[in-house]
C-alpha cells in the first residue's frame, strides 16, 4: 500500500527541535529532518521492543550483529562495495563520528580540508579539535550548480593538512559528486598523504539521473585511508534515535578509531538499534516511494522559485531534500534573507551565513514535508516579496 506523504502529522508538543524553536505561527523549513512518519515496519519493531519492557545494555562494540551484516550486504548490493561486517562500526550519530576521526587523524595545529559553503557542524570540527580549517571554495556556474574548483582544492592543501573531510552528497548545495570528480579528489588526497573522512549520510537520497558513489568504493588503496560515515537517520527519518555507522575497512585504522572513542563516544542505544535493523531489513519499498515524493517536491520548489520568487534562484539538487536558495538579487531580501523571510513571511529557513564562506545572501530550505506545507511556505515567501 502506498504511503500517504501528503498526510500532515502534528509535531508540536513532541519535543521536536524543528517545531518548537519558533513561534506557533512560523512554518519551519529549516533543520534537516522530515515531517513524515517513519516506515510502518520500523514503528512496529519499536512497539514490539518497547512492549518487551526491559531496556538493558545492548551488544558490546566488538560484537558483530545483524545490523552489521545488513549494512555490509546493502553496500555490496547498491555499490558493489564489498566490506566485511566487522568493518561496520556503530555510533550514536555521524557528527560524533567525524569529530572522533579528525581528533584521531590530526594533531593540534594540523589542518583539515573543507569545501565551502558547508554543513555547520562540519565547519565546527577544526575549532572542536584544535585544527586549522584549510578551505576550498566550490565553484558555482551560471546555472547555479556547484563543482569542485580544482585549483582552489589543491592550493588549500598545506604542509600540515592531514585530513579531507568530504560531504557527499553535499550539504547545502545538493551535489552528488560524479565518479570522476571523486576519483580526482581521492588522487589528490593520496598523492598528498591525506586521510579521508566522508560524511555520506544523504547517500540514499539521490534523484533520477544521479548516483551516489562512496569514495571508499573507488579502489582498495582509497578504502584503506578512508572512514565513511552514514546512517539510517536521514533515509528513514530516525534522527532522534541516534544511530550512526562508520565503515572502516582497514583493521589498523579501525583499531585507532576505537581507541580514540573509548569511554567518550558510546554505541547505539537499544531502540536506535532496533529501528535501524527494521529499516535496513524492511524499509526499501517505503524509501522508493519517498524518493518519488521528494523529487516531485524538489521540482515544485524549482518551478515555484523560477515563476514566483523574483530575484531568487535555485539549481535543482542532485540529492538530499535541501534547496539552496540564492537571494542576492531578491530586492528587500537580498542582504539578509533569513531574517526577511522569518519576519515578513513567518517561514523559518537556515541562514546561509552559518554555512561559511559563500553563504551570504543564501538560505537553505528543507522540502521534506507534505506538499500543502511546502506550498503554504512558498506562498508566504512570494507574498512577502511582493509586499516589500
């Protein structure tokens, strides 16, 4: 039976960060979780586990479980990337994963290579870890699509750069980097002695005509220098259950990662583990329906912006459910579109300035919501521009 993604679920009063941050008259299209109920098999599995009534400790970190095996099998099925189940490491989220990895791979004063604009928690990693931010601007073409600026990428690698922190698919610009782009990134990193930490949390959310390629799947020599981070959270809307995964094929690198996290970053909680197993085992049909709905929402946003938001531009993202709106020519909204649309339209977006260099004059819009919610928010934005 088709899932009803048009159904509006009331989220206020549920401790939702997305829906409690702003006043009740504000439509929140900001933080990256979806306004859709998770797949019924996941809800059933959680209900059964809760009804069991005992919530003791789960399996120890070193034990391979069904979840490890499901993830390994899925990577081989989707990407022909064969990893051993023990290469899968359970984490309470991707953000702890890339912070642990960078602390492990670099010493204070070393550098981490970043492509900007970029997801704010990744931008915070250098400050968290005492590292330097070696930033390379992505190049933006006349059509609004971003591509790597290879000259900037290579120039950003300094004598103390130790790690490339890749975000692919990229948040906020929505690129699913092509295989040849990833091959060039990997070649530069290997040639300059850099390890790779790849945040691939949006890898399941790729639209027609595009493909996600895990950078570690390119070649064994890339895999042995790479820590890949992923999760079921964006895919099946499980963010609040705090379940993430690192894939670390190289045994020595994996041992270093475990040592770096010891007694600081624990494993997945028991309900997160239950939900993840159910999602990976039974969630593919729901995911296929979701992708169709999200792609239609993406096209709705792109068309609406082109027709009805004068001065605003957006390139259709290859992946994610996030649209990166360029408001620099949008008259009264140009200088500070976040504040303008919050105050005048009562729509909460993400302020582009929080994504670092290249974000001034932009906002990020989350279109993972029922179409009626999306249409209402965009209509408010249109009216605000017209009235200013």
